């Protein structure tokens, strides 16, 4: 289990470093992820609506 804890802390440190050093890139990454989630939700809604 300690390895999982270290990997989690390393990932959090990397994210913090990325946000601090590349705020524009970090914002773009978050925006792209949000757009992907929104697109998936829209597709799922379309599928569910077509079942009725």
C-alpha cells in the first residue's frame, strides 16, 4: 500500500507543478476535459432519449 500513497503524492505534486509553471496549459487541459465530459453526457442523453 505505501507505493500507492507515494504515487498519489507524486501525481498531486506533478499537477501542482504543472499548474504553477504552465497555468495556460493547465486551464486548456481542464477545459478540454470538461468538453469531453459534456460531449459524453450529451451522447448518453441522446441514446436514452432514443430508447423512448
